[in-house]
C-alpha cells in the first residue's frame, strides 16, 4: 500500500508516507509541506485503503458464494446487488430522490438492499433451492439494469450521464476516510461471520444433502450467509461502484495456493483481493497521463482472460 501511494506526479517517498501516518497517529512529526501531506493523508491514503478493503470484501464474497451455490462462476453480483445499487445511485443523482438528504453512496446502498430483498423473496417463492437463488438473481439484475438505463436515458443531461457512467464502471476517485472506515467495519463483521461458518461452507461444497446429513441447518445457514455477503457487496458497491471479476477470479487463485478449506481460503482470498485491487487502482490512475481509467474497466481487462480459463477448466471437470 505504501508503494502504491507514492506512484504519481507528486514527489513522495515511502518514508514520507510512513511519517505522515505516524504523525496523524500522534507519533512524531512529518517534514512534508502541507500540500504533500494533504496529498498523502486526504487523497491517496484513504483511496488506497478503500481499494484494499473493497478488493478483500469482493474476494471473500466470491469465495463464499462459489461454495454456497456450488458454482465456480458465481461472484458477488450474482444476487443482483450491483444492479440494484446502480439504480439507487442514479435515482439519487439524476432524479434527486431523498431531497438532498441521501448521498450517492446512501442511494446505492438502499438500492442494493432492495434488490437483494427482491431476490430473497422471489427465490423463496420459487422453492428456495440453490439454482432458484441464482435464477432469481439474474432476473432481478436484468430488471434493475433496465430501470437504470431508463432513468439515465430519459432524465439525465450529458454531464450527469458521464459522471454516472464513470461511477457505474467502478471508481475509487473521491474516496474518503468515512467510506473506508464504514466498509472496513462491514468487512470485519462479515469476515468473522463467514470464518465462524468455515466448516459449514466446507460441507456445502459437497452439496446440500451432504451438508444436511452432517447436521447443518441448510436453509437457515444459507439465508444467513447470503445476507452477509449481500450486505458486504452492497457496502463495497455503494462506496466504489461495480468492480467486476475480483470476486470471480481471486477466490480461484486463493484455492490454488491453500486449497478449498475455508478456514485458510477466506483470509488468503481477502489478502489476494486487497493486493490485487490496490495495484489495479494504482495502474488505473497513472497509466494514462492526465486521465483516469475506471477501476472496473481495468479489472475486466485482466479478469476476462482469467474467466475464459476458468470456463475451460470447468468444462474439463464436467467431462
């Protein structure tokens, strides 16, 4: 993280980053000018922390959902949370919902919660099986994506459309300590919840019947874990937009390192996701001189080849 922070036009070293951090913690003083200190503490550091938290959160959600749904191609957005967050965000930004009392992040979180509630209700009405959850997520995702498109096309001007599109593609620009702190708190709570169900997730990998035979309360546990991952995904998306492929690819990389046991898989997936997104964000804000690329675009460019590889591996297993 310290190395990623120093990348940019301002002349700042790793030692300068540590001096600023220690100074704000009350341990010594920094010799940097107020401008450079502000660049580190107010701009780059909260952005880098948020990138690490979002990467870790999305990777954890992907690892849990791939085991819970027994689908190696499941990711945090399979529950329709991302599309619901997008609708909530554009409703606030374009239509002015909330009368100014609701921020973009607040609207995104509300939309994500609404879309997940719709998925949960629909899947329960259809029987509550694993495949019904996935199909319900696809249906709700398409519905909210259509609503987002209608709102943007009919009510937004060109400048607003550009800003909304940049956020929808995933952006850490404008990250604050409030966003980073809130997302970190949610990540810590949900990660502890998932680690507490690590053995249960190991059982789910063999199917619902096998899990039930081992004494797992399948329906209750699935709802609890789905709610936890949906909450974590909603927090990440509300702060940084829709950043794809992190939750799909990084859990597979973590499994290749430590195996499928979730007591090891979840912390390693979180660390891998954090490292990955920190460096992707550094690349996105520096690869083009004077212009920033949405983080979601860069993760997609990296994730698509990995996604294709996973498809081929999955095909081989099924044969």
